[in-house]
């Protein structure tokens, strides 16, 4: 009998400790409660250390902690998000990250759209996926038509993409409101 390979399923190339997601949420919640007044430099140092750590769980925990500090999240430069995304592999890491940085995108739409356009053309597969996955979250949280228009533009630009990491995200982005262009 073969055992289930969670790393293969989530697409990561990083070490997996098999820490349950509820346990990681508890860690993120506890950290947020105990460090309400963390400075931005200390926060960024921690998030850098987690994203550049060797395990899947550390990267997912970084995204969970990002979500607990929306004011800091909204103030971060685009270069931080680009650098952090470059450390991720597989759909689970990318999708978790995108669910959290959606808030930054909606708070910084001009800078965010510029970054998403860059990601949509990036040679790194995970960045191309992220360019659409983050829009799925934005479409759920904001009625602004620019997110839908941008998503359809990205889908049209990548129609020849064949990797399942991106084709699935294109399906998600086009079906979020029950529309396909």
C-alpha cells in the first residue's frame, strides 16, 4: 500500500512537517494577540524569515500572520510581495498567499495592478498563477469592475498556457461571477 504524498498533492517542493492547519491558525492568532504593537521592521523581518524558511508550514504561517496585521500589510511595498511570492511553490502556497495579499491589492490598486500585470507575464509559473488567484479573492470582496476586467484581460493573454497550475486558476477567475468571456 502506498502512502498519500501531501507534498505532491499541494505541489510544494518544500519540506512538510504535517502540522495541521488549525494548529497553525492557533499559532498565528496567539502571535497576533501577543505582538499587537510589533514594529514594521520587526514584522517584516519575521515574515521574511518565515517565507525564506525551508518548510511548507512556515510559508503558510507567514501568510496567516500577514492577515492578522492588516494595517501593516496595507503599508508594505510591492517589492516585498514580489520577493515573497518568489519563494513559493505549488498551488497551496500560492493560493494561501493570494488570499491574504488581496487586502493589500484593494488598498493599493494602482501599485497592485502594476504588480499583477508584471506577474501575469513572469516566467515563474507561480507568479502567473498568482496574477489570477489574487483577483478571485478581490472579486469576492469588491464589486469594482476593474478586477473582473483585469482578470479577463489576463485570461486572454495566457490562453496558450498549458500547465494545470495556471489553467485551473484561469477557470476559477472566469467562473467567479458565473461569467466566461
